[in-house]
C-alpha cells in the first residue's frame, strides 16, 4: 500500500516543506489510526471499513477532514461490517490534520517542550511524537478503550509516548510546558494551571463555541492570553461512554406548539451554528442551547432549545422575516436578535480577538473594548 505518496500530498496541502510540521505529516501513516470510521449519510452513521476498499481508505485517511471513529458508545473498530447507526453523537474521532497542526502552532511548541495532548485516535499524538520525540509527549483520554487502541497503534509504528487514562478536567499526571486539548472545555480546568510550568502555555477551545483560547501562565498562578482569530469546534469533554441525553423531549414539544409569544422576527431565519461568531457569542451569553433545523419546500425552520425549558421556533423563506414562537423562562430568539443587531450595527462581534484572563481559581474573563463576560 503506497500510503507515503498520499501522506506527502496531505503534508503539502496542510503546510509548506520548510515547516517543522511537514515531516511529521509526511511520515505518519494516518490510515493506521483509522482502519474503520463512521460516515454520516442521509442522517444515519454508516460504517466504512478501510481494508474492504483500500483506495477509499487512503483517500479518506489522507484528506484534510475529520474521521469519526466512535458514535455514542459504539467504536467503529468493534462493529460488524455493513452496520448503520441511526442516532447518536460522535464521541471520538481523528481530527482533521490541518486543525491539529493549527492547535500545535498556537501552542508555540519548542524543541524542548514537554507537551500534554489528548488521545482520540492517537494520530495527533503521533504527529507530536514525530515533531518532538516521544519522550516529550504525554497523551491522555478519559476512555481506557481509546487509550489502549491508540497505544497499540503508536507502538506499531515505533512510537512510545507516555499514555494514561485520565479525565482532563481532573488532576493531570505530570507537569508540562504546553497543554494542547483537542476536546472542548468550559471552564478551563484549574488543574491545568497547576500542571503548567512557569511560562507554560495552554491551548483549547471553549465547549459550545468556536473559540480557541491560548493563555500563558503568569507568576500569580493564573494565565493571560487571547481568543484567537481562527475558529474551531471540538467535541466537549465527557465523563462516561456517551454524552448525557439531549433535549429530544423538549424538541417534540416545541416542534409545532404555539408559543407564549408569537412575533415577526427582525432578521431572516439563521441556523446559528452556520455563523461561528454569532454562535459563539450566543453560547457565551446563554450556555447550553441546542440547535435544530429543517428545510422543507423553500421554508427553513430552526429551533433553539434550552435545559431550563425555554424554546424558540422561527420559520421563513430565504430573506423574508420569520414567524417566531417563544416560550419558557427566557426568550431565546430575542437573545439571538440582540446579538445580530450588534453585528449589523458594529460590523463585527467582540468575541474573536478578545483578551483572556484566567484567575488562579479558574475564573475566565473575556474582554474587548467595553465588552466583558465571565465564562462559567
């Protein structure tokens, strides 16, 4: 199997030959970390088996895309060929290589950095090992099965980083110059500040947003940095085999019910996750909103659902003003429209490029100009 040619093409696609990440990308067999994966087709997860179609396997593995390796508690490695899973959220993946490298670049890793990374499929760990030497890399995951699979595949290509089953939001297994998390957290765990050496840097994303946080440890035990201008979305941390149940019951209620208030929206229907800055700003303002959408005969309908029982439904054609139904303790569509009004008025939102300060007790505050918010 001529995977090397494909790996070189991937390296050229993601970076330049003079980059220190070019050789790791060009010499790491990504297909070895994703022998099977899940592909979402028509709303269902279809198992893809690499050995059954080597050409498709190589094209998928060496493309700059995320390959989902586990849905809910079902890992692709342990699933019979031909399996389909109709429901469930991704719980592990091989992140698109370009984003892995972006996160590592934000970490400003040096040749002598001791780095903590998150495991997943093990591919991102392999890239760090190729760049630094495996003695400088520690890779952790909350799931023992994932750690075992990744460790075996790393060893098969001659890499032996320290690996451990560990909840990244809890005590970490050492001290590090860099912590790079390709799972999203909220808030940034205090344990990271304890594990960072003086002057060390953390890089992560905030759960429920597209915001990359970089922060350098300060003498008082906190950290300061910024929200980077790049956008990224990662799976949130979990503490078991799957995420807690979503708001399907609330969705059933909100699907067609009349709202306590019915109004005409000011702006056309927006599926919020399609607009990263709006999505991130709303998630900071009102955490834990779930978003749903449906397009039928030129009419788009979106739902905003919140665990406190609040919901909003907006329906409309293209640029028409939508009919909006809202119920519950807060008016979610009104919250969204205030953000969209600010965007239209100012031409931008303050989230990207904001200053980030993490206090020693873990409190994260974002500020930009007169705007400020505490992230809890």
